[in-house]
C-alpha cells in the first residue's frame, strides 16, 4: 500500500470584498443604494446629519477602505495618524442597538452597535458604544468603548 504524504497547508487568502458601486445596496444596512446613502457622505456631497448616520457611514468606510473619510470624520483630539486596514478582515453587517441624542438639536451623541465580520474566514463581531460630538458644525467620532458579549 502506498504511503500518503501530507501536503503542507498554505495560508488561506481571503477573497476580495464584493465591489460596492453607486447602485449596489449600501453596506450600512439601510434600504438605499450606496450612492444615495453613505456614498454621498464619502464623496463629500453632504455631511451626516445625525450621529447614527455618521456611524453607519464610518462602518461603510471600513467596508470600502475609505481612509480619508474615516480620518476626516474623526475628532481632532483623538484622531490617529492613519487607519490600518487588515486585508484578512471582511465586514459583513451592522446592527444599531441603541442611540442617545446625536440629532440636529444636540452637541453630543452615542450609538451602540454590533458590527459583524469574518477574519481569515472565521466569523466574529465587534460590540461598541461610540461617542460622537460636533466639530465645526459637523458630527465626528470621538471614541468608543468595547462591550464584552
């Protein structure tokens, strides 16, 4: 009987994320195409009018790897020098759990959410309570607190 040798395993290379175009569903989960939803914020055609819409647009910016938008919508006091995108990370869904304040009548707001992902093919989730504030009239992300499942 022939002896089988075990082939060395190669690291799994994740598939490229699905293309997001102006006409595809917006990754943020709202019932609008990307171009009419978060894409207009990314392109600078509008600013998010609420903390929740900013949260959704920032999630979508992670999906499409829009570093410029993420940095532009980060509070100067807490903004990092760059955003590191992990090529093995694929964001797969966003669920908004709660929001406080964050409307046109407020200066601060919070959004609690769960963002689902796969990392190198393994599923996971990020549960966070994000804090937003107004900076020069526009909503920006200040910081967040991770919530253990």
